[in-house]
């Protein structure tokens, strides 16, 4: 089914020209549909294409799912699902990564709340998926909003990448962002997620995007409060240090010619500004991966022997992220 989604005409409530499971189907891409289908399996949510409701709407972000439904157009039901996965770091010593765990909770909406959400959906019902909107840009980070709507005749699936990042003249982007903002206000979505996250054990967590969220232990909170003045100092010199290292490393690495390196490395520095450790989050799955990593790691060690960081007066160890991209080196964090 997922491989057919790519060919469907884009729409939300309009009739479409393909039939499957007794419904006319329309949607966005096989990639996003497949990911959400698998996510529904893990969260034990019904697949909307199989719904018999007269109307069922589902809105997704990388941490929440909001849905409403009705069988008669009078009484509405609704559900909010919060979810997040544990983030498991790759263990270089054991050469493996633990299996991520999915955490979630659900809250029912009353009929009034669900009906109010239904009213909001009317405003964006005719907006096509973002790839059918002229001028709608795409990116690798940001946020992806996903909409599903089903009735007895139709099933539709749409995606919208980061409305806030679109040109200010793009009316459709403004309408989608307004819908998201009103939905958040109406259902207090941010607060609901914070309440859910507060129930989790300390650790590292990740949603559907690249950002890692860390919940600290009481001891970690105490430690970070203690070093806050030093952290503030490092933040004050961050741009100067990052720019200096980026420019210097780009020039020095150019002497090696073309490099076949991983995109990102994590560099740990002592309070004396000495490089003490180099790691990567990339999984080294075979001998060639390990060889390339070792070769680039050695070049980084060699180059930092030529670099002096004498304008930074840190009182704590610190970490920088190094990225290679088309002959340039970028330092961040």
C-alpha cells in the first residue's frame, strides 16, 4: 500500500481516483506514509484507512498525535497521544547500540474540545500538500506536520514542512501555522507534553527529529547549577572560538587534499584547551567504516598539535562538534 501512495492525487476532503479497501485514496509520499504506519503499530493506534467513522482527523508532530472523530456529525470523540523514544548512545567498547524504547501516554478529549478541533480543520481543508504548493521550500531539519483525514469514501494523507520557514507571502504556510498555533492553545499541547515528559526517568530521549532531549538526575542538576558561571563564560566566547577553529581547521585540512571523512566528530577539550578525546555518533558497521574513522581521527589529532587556543580561559572541560562539508570544516556547540 505504501508504494502506491506516491501516485495518489493530493487532496484532503476531495474525491480521488484510486480505490483500495473500498476508499478513494490520496496522499503525499510513500516515505512519510510508511513511517507513520509503522509508528501507529508501535503506539497501538488504528490505521485510519480502515476507519468506518463518518469523519476522522489525525494531526502529527514528532512528539504528539491529536485526533478527533465522529460517527454521526453530532457527537465527537478525541485523543491526544504523547510519545518519545529513549536515545541509546553507541557503545564503542562493546561495539553495539542498545535498542531504543518507546514511551507514550494518552488523554481523551471531551466532545466540546473535539468539536472545537473539528471547527479548526475546516479552515485548512482545501489546502493541498506542500509539494503541490508553488514556492513551498523543503529542508532536512525543522518540523514536519502531518495530516490524515478519512471518511467512508476517502482517505487522504498530507505533509507540511516547517511553515515558519516559508516565504512570508505564502498564504498557505500562514494558514497551516495559524492552525497549529490555535490547536496548541486550544488543547495546551506543549504543557501536556511537558507533563508527560516529567513522568519519565532521567536519561536521553529523541523524537522524530535530530534533537536529543536530556532529562537530568538530581545530582546532574546540582552539578550544572554549580558550573553555570563557567558555562555562561564559555557561551560568551562561543562564536569567537567556533569561527577561529572553523577557519583554522579548514585551512589546515586543505593541505591533505580531498578528505573522505565522516560528517561529524565530537571533540572533548580539557580546561587547559587541550584536545583529549575524539568520538562520533556514526555507527561503524564494517571494516571500511572503521578504517575511515581511524584515518580521519588521526588527522584531527595531528592538526590540533598545531593549534593554540590561548584566548579561552575555561574552568571546565567542554565539547565541540566538528563537521566536514565540501572541503570546509565547521565547528559548533
